[in-house]
C-alpha cells in the first residue's frame, strides 16, 4: 500500500514499450522472482487453499475437457520449465476418450472428438 499522506511523496512509473522490454519486465517482475527467502534463496510462495482446491477439482476422475478447453488449460499450465524455448512445439497428449460427440461445436453438431482428463493436462 502506498502511504499517501500528502507530504510530498511521489511515485514514478516506467512503462516498457518495445516487445523485448515487455518480455524482460515480465520475466524480472514475476512474483516468484521477488518473494525469495534470504536463508536459502528459494521462493517462499506456496499453494493456498483456492489453488489447491481448484487443482483437486480439475483433476477429479469425472472431469473431462474437449480439445478447445484442453488447449486453453495446457497453454496456461507452467510445468514446462526453462528447457522449453521458442522453437519447441508442444502437443497435447492423446485423448483419454477418442470418439465422443462434441458439445462445443455450434449447436452441438455431434462431430466426434476426443476428451482429455485434468490429470493428463496437469501432469507429465
């Protein structure tokens, strides 16, 4: 919180404009990079109840995702680490259920598609 007590305090803001500067700012300003223990230089961030509950719900045995949902979730799961570069192509795993009538197509067209489990998307 900013202590705005009107005694001459000021705040400066820098906005990166180039794509390179934006990428560098995103990397340097990650919360995981800023909240570090002075004892062993490890991040002191841990799972809280909301994220733990969400992971439990998304990986339940009865939860399945169609290709569009699976792609969106897989894109946001940060399990790839530093060994993935811009030239690496990431693919979804094979669907757990191969032939399933798609509900996401306009009007539920009945086009056959696959279903992925949350466990497939969260784990290796």
